[in-house]
C-alpha cells in the first residue's frame, strides 16, 4: 500500500516506511497475512510517549494548576474517546490495515482499534524521527482551551458509568458521601460509588460533585474502561 497520502495528512514523511506499515497493521491483518507484525507493541510505546508529551505540555503551560487538575486534564486528552476524535482529523480509520473479518464487521469505525492505531503512529514517528517530531505531531491535536476540555471530560465519567450499568437493568449505582473535612474555604469531600451493595470506586474533591466524578472515574478503571 502507498502511504504517501497518509503522510501528507499527518505532515510527516517516514524514512523507514516499514515502521508506518507496522503502526497501521491491526492484529487481524497481521494474523491473516503473516506479512507484518501487528501494531500492538508500537501502541504500548506510543501510549507512554503520548503521556510524557501531554504531561510536559501541561506542566509547562499551566503553572497555576495543582497536580489534581493537571491529572484530570491529561486524562481527558489521552483517553480512548479523545484519541478517536483526534483520529478523525487525519481520517486514520481509512488507512488501517485490517483482516477481512474485522473489515466486514466495521473495524474502521471501532474506537478501540482506531485509538490504538493512533498511539502506534505516535510511536512510529518517535522511533523514526525522534521525540521532537513526535511532540510536534501530538501537540497539533491538543485543544486550545484545555481547562474547559478537562471540565467537560469530568462530566463524562458519571454519564459513561451510568450508560454501562444501564445495560443490566437489575443493577443500581449509588453515590454515598463517606467523609468531609477541612475549613469552609477548603473543604474536601470523599465519595464512594456503590454497585448494588459493593463499593466499586472512591473519589475525592473540593465539592461533592467533583468527588462523585472521581469516584466514577475510579470505577471505570476498575471495570477495565481505558483512560
């Protein structure tokens, strides 16, 4: 396959085309053709490169924000949902190499497949051109108003958890205030989220709402939802 069109879209030309081929090769394609390694190893590396670039960017440009807020914003930028949205800007789904079965079942629009490929491409750029090229590529997707983006992501945790739980009508989610401390101007709330009678997440924040969101976030991680 000629990847020059994809290279134009991402603004980077590979010296080693095999790296790009591997980054775009889903496991279904690799298993079916036996001509390529899948992008799973590159995805592993790309996840780390993405995290360090985003963390460094936030640390440098948001000196007024505490660690907790930086963590929330970073989470909103490296989660599967965000990477899937970023991938639309470069039409990544069109270029992923898929096996016939995955192709026929709509794999090009599957968030997990596309977001994994997005991370694999990051790793490929990093290995081919170094950290500066990878940084330039990643930062091209970062929204301008990050604090608002982070706040929006927080709202999604409870909603996402509720959507998952609602698939089983007999299940019930409840948020319980477990503790509160500190003076009025700096209150700290601890909330536990229960699935039926079992605690599945615990969160802390400056408001009950924030603590509930963080509890839902922890529950999603426990349930295996990628963040």
